[in-house]
C-alpha cells in the first residue's frame, strides 16, 4: 500500500523526499527551499517557514514513488 503525503507536515515530507533520492537547497535570505529530483520534470519552491507541506510537493513525491522500482 502506497503512503500519501497530503496534509503532512513539512518535516516528514522532507525526510521522505530525501529518502527517495531528492535534494533540498536553501535559498538564502528568502525563507524558501527548492526541492529537486532527477526523475521529476520540474523543481518545487517551498516556503520553509510554514509547517505544512504544499500540495505540489506531495504530488511530486507520489509520482516519484510510483516510478521507483
């Protein structure tokens, strides 16, 4: 059964994203992070000051999880 990440907090989603092989880069002085993965078509920019995970990041994790063997 595949786990869904919608409605999760950003800390759990970040850990799951890194476990799938993604990278998180901090943008200085903006409070934002960029989430990128080799299997993803685009990057996702996230406000790291918030505690909830945005829907675009959750969808990216689900898509990457489907592609993983």
